[in-house]
């Protein structure tokens, strides 16, 4: 049926994306830019099924969230192996050329893009790169800043309740001024009267904008308006990713070992409570800041063009789906950690996503 995840994923060939992390996962985006397909490990598929009831309940009650929306969990048999894939909302629209892209955790230990990553047309930079590129952060109007930080705080509390850590904030930055200078403004893929299937970044933090017949540039693309310290107009696209990591023994051991060699507060793997607190503080104190200058993407602010990193078209992504989204929410940590039978899988599959054929493993890991 047209307008459904299955239709988007099966109607046209998928577009393969480069993997920005070291996980080895394979990523695809649907041709309509709505959904991302990612390979996951067996344990991640199991964890998602245990997480689903409480996660769904909470996000269904609170639609203002940056957390991922899961549309399907499938298992495909290929070459004698079970390959598990998850279908999620796309965060960074390919129709909007991104100037910069970051994967942020609030950690400084080994949080710099590798030389190999920097060779890509649109590298995924990390925390230390952001602090070097944008030492003054991204400046938002007070209302947008407050709404964004409130959403981040609420999402982190939910993840903490499920004992989840090691997640990231995916951040895409579109420079409006540079796009106008270069003639690379976003392609309008939909008619103005056509409502997108996904929930945009702006809607994720403030709800849908009502009563405006002619949407502004920022609203038509779904980005949140911001500017840098040089006064350049920006649109930012954000979402929390990689939430299928629970704080279990392997992570406890990993953190203990790293803490012996490095400052324990700077490593990325940490207890869920500490991780959530550090994540929130970094995002709302370092990455996003209140601005005293009011700018509108519909009105150009004249100023020097920043010498930012070279960027080309964005690697696929889109904002969060609204009507179709499998919204999920808060559940107690005991439910997440229970050893009971897994709940029913999202989506249909001939093979259980958490079953293994003898001697085979699912392809891909969480980044």
C-alpha cells in the first residue's frame, strides 16, 4: 500500500550509504528518503524486542522526541546466515545539502574523526572536531533552545530508565547563506499541501506548526533555524541514534579498563545515569546555546562567509516520521532487563529475527 514503510522499502531499489562508524553495519535509505535500513546484531535484535512494549507506550504518549522510530525488525537468510535488519526513520534529508555532519556523545576520549573518515565527501565528525570547528556552539533563539533542551532531557531520562547508554546525537548542519551563494538550495520534493510521513526535527521539539498558510524556508525543510558566531544562517537536523546498547557486564568491564588508563569521566562508555547527565550538559552547554541575535532563514543576514570544512551533498537521512511512527516510551528498567520471552517482532518475517541457524551469526553491529 502506498504511503507505508513496506511500500517505500520495496517499491524502488534502496540506496546504499557509507557507514560512518566502526561498527561494520550496512545502511540503506529508501528512494523516497523516508526510511533507513540498518543491519543489527542478534543481541541488539533481542534487546529491541524486550524494549519495545515500554518504549512504544512512552513515545506514543509523548510525540515530541528525538528518539528513533522503529518500523520493522526482520531476519533474512542469505548464504546460510541470518541477517537481521531494522527499519527506522531517516534523519538527514538527501534533498538538503549538509555542510557538516557530527556524531556527538559528550565524550572526549578518541572522539575525533579518523584520517580515513575525513577523506569522504561528507565526513562524520565527532566531539573534539565540533569543539574545534564551532567553539561558540550553535546559537538558537531562546524558545527553540528551551524546547530542544527539554526534549533532550526527557529523552535521556527515558533511556536511563531502560539502562541504555553509549547513544549519540546525530547532527546535520545546512548553511543557508552558503547554499544561496553556491546555488545549492534544497530541492522541493513535495507539494506544499502534501504532509510528509515523517515528523520533522522542528515538530520533534515543538509539535506541529499550525495556522500558517505559507511555510517559511525552515519549516518546509523541517530543520531548526540557528546561526553560528559569524552570523551565518543555518538549519540543523538532529536525532538520537544507536540506542540498542544496554549497560551490561561487557560495558562495565570496558569502562573499568578504560578508566584505569584514562580519565573515567571522559570515556564514552559509562553508567547510564552518568552518561545521560554528561550527554545533556554537553548538548545544552557546548553544542547548543541561547542567542541574543534573532535571525530568520527567510531574511538573509549579511556577514563574512565562514571558512568551514568542505562539504558536498548530504549522505541520506530524514527527519522523524509522525503518522506512521512506532512511537515508544518510558518503561521501568526491570522490564528492560527481564529475562522473559521476547515480545512479538515489529513487522512480518518468515524467520524470527532473534533465531540463529547453526553456526551462523547476524551481520552488522550497532555503532
